């Protein structure tokens, strides 16, 4: 699907992030060129949010969650939901897989 994004700033941000979710569907954004083919571009890795259940409270910080999230992928960041202990049972960690 081709989508024209007239704002230079917004287009740059979209291409920088590359992978987007709309509902439960994933989309990969790449810059169009006249030599672009209809085949999918290569995707070596993707960053996703892992939702971890049952992590003890004393491990609910970036360093403590890294070994657990490392079982899923390469840990990148933890959100404020997790760091502020909004949930006593659920942790969110962005991992690259």
C-alpha cells in the first residue's frame, strides 16, 4: 500500500520507527522509490512490547527486568506503567527480536 505523507517531519518520524501497529495488524513503513518492487523488504529484527506476568516487585526496575526480558529478546526499555508499579502483576519491557 502506498501512503503519501505531506509533512516532512511526520514522514521522517514514521520512517525512523519503521514498524507500526494499527489495531492488531503490523505494518512496515519504508521510503518509496521508483525501483521499488512489490516484494516485502527484508526485516532482520523488530522491537515489540513484551508483557511479563508474575515478576517479583524487587525486580521491577530496568536492571531487574533485563534478565527476564532477555529470555524473549534484547531488552531496550521499560515504560512508566512498570516503573511506577501501576500493576502488581504485569510488567512491560520493549525487546528487540
